[in-house]
C-alpha cells in the first residue's frame, strides 16, 4: 500500500543569539505590513482548507489588546477576516487544532483581555470562514500569563489541551482531556508544579510512543523548568530539569537530525538573561550543549525553520539582547553551532517570529511582529532564495499489530529525502472510518486532493517514530495512511501522492 509523502518545516520556536556573521546570507524582502502588535502570540494554520497558511495574531497596540485573523490571499499576502470578532489578548497564547476531528482547524485564545480580564475562549470552526465560541467546553475561562498547547497525550486520536498560567488567579499547570463530545475534563491524576508567565510544549522526548510534556515559568518558589515523562496511565514523572524563568520560551526540535527531540530555553530579565541549547540523550534526558553559544534574550520571539533548504533547521529570533532590540536569522552549521545569516530584519522585542511557506513556492517566508522602541509592527517577509525543497519518498511497509494493552500499533518503514537524513524526518498518521477521512485519528492534513497539504506547521503526530500506538479502537474496518515530513523548508505537500488506503479489520481481535 502506498501512503502520502509530504514535507514539513518544524514549526517550533527557539532562541538564538549574536553569533559571528558569515557568508550564509539569508535574503528576505518585505512583502506586506499588517496591523502592528507586541506582547502577544501568533500562529499559522490553514483554517479555510484552501491550501495556504493563514495567520492569527494577538497583542497590544498602544494599550489596547487585539486578536486579528488574516486570510492568505494565495500569494503570501493577507486580508483581515472580520466575520467573527475574536477576544483581544496579550501575555497569552493562541493555538490552532482540530479538536473535534471534523477536518477544520479550531482556535483557542487565552491571556489578558482588555482591562486585564483573565480570559480563555475556544472557537469552533464553522467551515464557512466564521467561528462560534464553544461555551460548554468545560475549560477554565479565567486564564492569563499563560501558554496553551494541543496534544493527544492518551493516544486516542483526539486533541487534548495543556495549560500553564494563572487559572482563576492561581498558578497552575494542567492537562484537559478531550471527551470527544466538544467538552474537556481536568486530568487530576496528572500533577505538575503550578506556573505563570510560562511556556508549555508537547513532544515524545523518550521515543516510546506517547507525548511527554515540558514546562517552564515561575512557580511559588521561583524560576522553574522541567521535562515530564508520560507514564501512559494518566500520570507523569520528572525526566530532567533545566533553566526556566518568566518571559521565556521553550522549544523542541531535532537540531542535529539524530532522531530525537532536543530543546532550547531562552528568557529571563535584563539582569538575568539566558539562552541554552539542550541535547536529548535518546531517553528524554537533556544535557546542555555549552558550545552552542545561544544568546541571552528576553521577551523573545523564536522559530525553527530550514530557510536555505539544506536539511538542517535554522533559527529566527527577535528579542532584547545585550546589543538592544534584534531580529536575526541564524544558520545551522551542522556541528552544534549557528552563524548570523545577515537577514537585515527590523529589530523588535516582545513579539513573535513565524516561519511558513506563505506563497507555496518551496521555501520559507517569515512573519515578524513586536515593538521597535517607537512603533508596533507586524511584517511579512518573502524568502528571495533560489534553492527549493523536495518531498521525501512515501513510507512503505505499512502494517499493524495488537499491542500489549489492547492498543493497535501502526507501523511503516523509513522514508528517504534529498535534503534531510531519514533520522531527521517525522511522520503523520491518519485513521478514518472511510476513504479520505481522518475522523478517528486526525493528521490535520488535506485528504481529498493529491497534495496531502498539512494545515498546521508542526512535526507529525507520530513524531520521529516508525510506529505509533492508538487506543480505543473498536472492531470494524478503518482506512489509514502515513505521511513523511522533512525539515527542509515547506510545510506541506506540493505534489504529494493521493492517499491510498490500508485496512484494519476487527481490530478488537488483532
């Protein structure tokens, strides 16, 4: 059976620093200037399923908080969608995710609303360019100084939600389980240190087939950073600790293409700025890479992305460094060091950087927002490079078997890629009740055309593995496929193969 093969940039953020300038020049030209915002989150996602990345961005402009939704015109420029008023926030988080597996991205917005009212709202995608607030979700409604992240921690094919921040004015770190009916329940067995001014990230750190959790922020005892192992039974245990603080970002990404997720942490204040890169030893234990020389920065905006399509993820970073407000692109030299690529971007702090192939031409463009010291900006930059990405080969050898705990384990063989080594690839699994559906286990990808275009710039839901366990499948016939993603520049799918079907029959007896 043949599966989709597509490619993807790891859409995760990391910090960088003032490295020496080299000849690894990154060429970008300003494409568009949007409404300027700072102190707020942003996210790219194809909410209207038209095959290009749209933008949601929140933040502050001159003391007023906004959340703006922009539709990609197809050329890498954007038009604001005002059909659904979204709550304006700063010091919070926004995230795209198809929580009800209906094939369309939904949206969560959390943080300080105007008048500094703690707020969290879940918006359901109506499939017509509008959104409706899900007021019966069971999620907390008073959340600020926070971070949120979608992830299927229990492998049942439904996106759960991690939240860190002030919930009803109490420092908290929680997981909310997706009940499958539009509601969520607090997983009280998953106990973490409560944090605010925080960051959260999901990733299979130990490559055991479930999502682990990384938290950083400020606890009642001070600065805090910790990696937690998912024990597979609704509980988590500490894997390792690292430097954390307020005004921080934690980022997961396989910077050395060795098949496991590494981590970077950046943040602090002017007198205690830090930037650290951590290598994963393969079991989720993180060790600082002291030779990396990541810079100290606070109020950062950061993102991984292979801007030059050489198969190694590079860094974009903005923030307040020793030299002032900066926005830079750093080239991954492949030896644990990075070089300033002289991109010539406007320096900002308290903003965001986002990589995405906004015009679908095969290389990564950049969205940059923040405060310059005199003005709030949001700018779209086009990558003017001439090296374009190619897709990996399709995974082969699709098979399935029964697992020891009643789950079904879906397996495949490794793909190959012209830019990225096989160990650097990630994979995306979809399972549906019919051809062209992923209503059981969603890959958030286009299933009805030959493109296989994935709607969120993130690593695949099967992470870096060649198999993935799925729980809760009842007897029946299921259609499934797997996609391969590279880190070489383009999110998803130009020229990818049409989904073919592989069948799982009466899974309760496998």
